[in-house]
């Protein structure tokens, strides 16, 4: 039911096929997991097909090793008219030692569409319930503003390159 589930978690073991030659999970594999969990959370909240619009501030904090229990948690931190901002964390646990560590984190933006090749469609409004969620929402709004500023900078540079190719 749209507008009710604002958090999704995936749990699984890191497999030998997930790692690079150094024996650590590929960054690209962690990004795939992040996109999947973010998508599931966006669809659960909106009840619509969703597409990834952006990924901001991805940080690879600690390695994930073969056999680690991986938890990918996506949670809604802000909604626009048709967009949803998700904080996504990847946690790795050494089951033998009982230690959990943050491996990767980022903020993603998804847009709900009325059909797979359709137009943006409204999503239910999300409201923070506590101070921690209010801080995450404020962070999402700051990232949104930075993204707009970056778009303007990129547009300006593209215009300059068209006038003066080099």
C-alpha cells in the first residue's frame, strides 16, 4: 500500500563472485545492491514504477569480505512532488566475531513514473517523525540545492564550449 513502507532492508552473504582480485567486494557490486534496495524502497513508498535520478556522496568506508553478512538498508528521507530521496547504507558483519561495520553509504533520488516509459507521477508526502529524520531531510534538501547549482554550472560550461570549442 503506497505511503506506508518507508524502509527496506536486504540481507545476504557476500559471495566469491562478488569480489575483486584483492578479495574485497567490487565497488560496482555494492552500487548494484544500493540501487536495488533504493528501487525497492521507492516502489514500496510510491506504489509506482521508479527510476534512479541521481546518487550523491557515495562513500566506500570499509571493505566487504567473502562470507560477511551484508545488510543493505534504504530509507526514505525526503519527498518532492514525484521524487523520493533515500539514505542507503551498506553494513558488513563478520559473523564469527559478531562485529558490524558501515561499508558504504550514499543518498539516492528516485522519480516515480506513471508507466515504465511514462511521465513523472505524484508520490505520497513523507513527514519526518523525529529529530534524526528531520536532520536527514535537511541534508537531502541541501543535496538537492547543490545538485541544482551543479546543473547550472554544467549548462553554463556546455554553452561556453559551443561558442568557443577550443
